[in-house]
């Protein structure tokens, strides 16, 4: 059976600095969904990358005594290293300085030029170099950039413009016909209100610097960096490529199922981007989901504010899986969320060390103590009330998890998984295997309890895998099972009774050693 394509993207990140917790947050969310969709049998294409053009990059390169390309080449490994550290499974990594991207961008603008969607005119207005964004007089806040609060400069130059104003009605019709296009609903309302307020034509070129993709029909003009960046979603998929394999990739994967973006760039992705695609006659992506900001002490985390932290510092302290778990469990995806070292330690000790890690350690030790590490036979007698409760929670988990992941509700997906983990802990406490082991008469019940608890752990590990891949793989390994990352049919794999009797269970070091305050 042919697998359904599933194309998911992050925004491409600007090479003005190294990855921080905010950029890692978006990428991590996309990775967890990509991993889960692979486990549901989809043919996933997961894209992330770097935005390497623009005035700010040219200035940073000059300040560091490099060419713009040298500067980009020095920063790019920091991102790929960070994604490797966080176990990100992207299928492609696009850099906007690559020839395949330039070729696609030029093919796109040639198409719009030929369709009469562009015109040349003069632009006057305010420009924020750090944000690479144009602002009108009334958008400024006390004369400064409303985004980063820095000084803006007045520019006057000849530009090419895209006739964005002509697409307002078509955009509103699309939002109405496809309510899932902009999510969550609060962002959809914001976008609809913005478009109803009227759209102005958009400058799509610059002439005051050279670091960008040249317009193929007008020498001296380079593509405005934000517009250049938006096109990565189609150029990476193969748009405008001469290579037949890349062209086939575009036919296979476009339109994308979901773009993950931060809420601060939603107008680019939900107004400008769909209008550009409409103009080119290219199908629109199914969903743009705009998540909220990570807040530290009430402030957005960003490089421009100087409060950005490195993922590497937290991974070194907590490990990659715990890092991944915290940011997807403690912050509701779509809303702003406050993060702190204190809450991370609490989540680590409570959910991971006490609930999940302790469950696995106790259970695997008991399997070793009572059955020499061999999985006992599944219960031959009818289930008790306690058994039925455990089985019912396990049986409901696949549907609950799928419903949550379909709406990008990582908190809900993990809560559903933790319901099974917590019930397995209660089950062991209430059934007290250490008492059952004292008598030959209760040996069959001991076998049933250990088997049921091991089966609950096996199933929980599957649903933990999109968020905590290393830990889940280790749990399965200790259960004597194959690599969890090969799962392509999550429903059949998580049907009760999948753990074969006779498999060998291995003990091991604690999965999440408890962290103490003095540390």
C-alpha cells in the first residue's frame, strides 16, 4: 500500500547568531510530529534550514572580516550540530545560498513577472535592519521598530512590487473555505482582521545592497530577504528544478501539510505567502500553525533582547530526551509559555524520574528477581477489575494520542500517555507483586501482574517515542524488542498482548537519575 505523503516545515532561521531555545522549540515540535507521522505509516518529508541573505547578514559579515558567504558557512554548522544534539530527524536542510534555491526563486519571479503581477516603482519608508522589515510611520512605536525596539532608518529606493492588494478577496475566501488554514483560532481571527483592513502592494526587491538572489529580469535588484525566505518551502521541495528527481519530489510532496511558525511572522506566512502562491497558480499549504513565545521572567526570549539561552547548556544538564519532554509538556503549543530552571527540575523529577523512570526500574528488577528476566506468559484467566482498568486506559490511548497530535496538542498527547504510566504505577502498588511472590498459590497472579505491567510499559514507550526517542528505544531494548524507530503501524504495534512470553528483560541504570537541589 502506498504511503501518504506528509510534508512539514519549520521557518528557516536567520544566520545572525546561533540557535537558542526559541528556534529549538519550533524545530522540536516539528520533529515530534514528523516522528509520529512516520509511525502512522506516512511518507514524511521534514524540512528546516537557514535564511542566509539580506542586509543584516552582509553587515555582520563585514563586522567579522568575512565575505557574506564565509559568514554563513561559519554559522551553519552551529545549527546542524544543535539539531543533531536534539535528535532532530529533518529530511532536508535548505540554505538560501544554495544554487537549487536561487534557481527556484528566479523561476518563481519570472513566472509572476510574465503574469503581470509585478511592477516597478519607488519606495519611501522606514526600515529595521535587525528585523529586515519595512514599517509605515503609524506602525512605529515612539519612532522605533515595533518588533525589536531598535532604531529604524528612512530609505528611498527603486523597487519591484508585488500586487498584493489584488488578493485580499481571494485570501478572505480561502480563510472562509479552509478554516484550518490558519491555526490556532486566535491567529486566524488576527489574520482575517488584518486582511479586511486592506492590503498594500509589497516591495519584493532591494537595490541598496547586493547580498541576495538577483531578479532575473532586472539587473541590480535582489530579492527582498523575507520573500526570498518564504520561497524555501517550494524550492527545497523541487520547484523550478531542472533535475527530474527534484521535480518529482515537488509533485510528490507539495502542497505541504503544515508550516510551523512563531506568531510574530504570521502575516508573512498567512497573508503574503498564500497570495504569492495564488499569483503563481501553486496550491496552498493545508495549515500554518503559529505557536506562542517562550517567556523568561515575562519577556519573550529572543536574540535581539539578549535573553536567549543555548539548548546545549540544558541538554548537558538534563539530557536530550528530558529537554524535549519539558518543552512539549510544560508549554501548551500555540500559547505563550513561561519557562524556568525550577519548573524544568520539577518536571524532570516528577514525571521522568519518579513516574516513568521509576516504573521501568522497579518492573524490570522484579521481572529479573521473580522470573529470571523472562517475560511470563500472558494471563490465562479472566482479567480482574484492576486488570480491566489498565487495559481500558491502554486501549483508549491510540485514539486519544491521535486526536491530540492532529490538533498539535503535545500536552494532551503526553497527558494521555502519562495516564497509562501513572495507572501502571498504581497497578503495581495495589497488586503488590512482592507479596504475591511469597506463595506458590499466588504465582499465577504474580505472572499476570508482571506481564500486564510490562505490556503497559511497552505500549507507553511507543507513545513516548516521538518526544523521547532515545529513552523509548532503550526501554524496548530492555524488553528484548526490535528497534522502536522502525514502527510504521502504531495501532497494530500497540494492541494489547504484543509482548511475547519468553522474551528476555534486562535491568539497567536509571533512565532519569533524580536531580537534587544542591546539584
